[in-house]
């Protein structure tokens, strides 16, 4: 064992599961976006934000990517305070 600390170490089960899902998407670009966001923020998310993160990950990777890149307008149902927090983290300019 290398002695490296696991990114999910010290997190509750819900946060570890969400963190894992963020890094294991179907599209590598979304692994990098959501995974890095999770690395930086998962421990500090409120329960409501954690639920919103889980809900966002139910969306298709291609849709989330298109919203974050401004390729298409984010639908009102997905344009949540949590999504805006993710967009700010990535530096996205939303439409």
C-alpha cells in the first residue's frame, strides 16, 4: 500500500457513493468535471445540495455537458442554485 489517502476517506456513505458516481460517468469529460467538483466540494455540501447533486447525475452526460458549455440553454427544471454552483466552479457561461 502506498499510504495515499482515498478521496472518499472520512466521508459518510451517501457522500462516498455520490463521490464515486461523480468520477464514474459514461463520458470522460463529465468524469473530470463532476469528479473534480466532488473532490473539491463533497465534504462541505449541505444535505439539500447533496440531493441536488445526486439528481443532476440522473441527467444524461451529454445534456449536462451541453448546458455547461452553453451549447444549449439549461432547462428551467435543471437551472437550480446547485447547478449554478457547479457552473461557477467550472467557469461556465450559461445560456
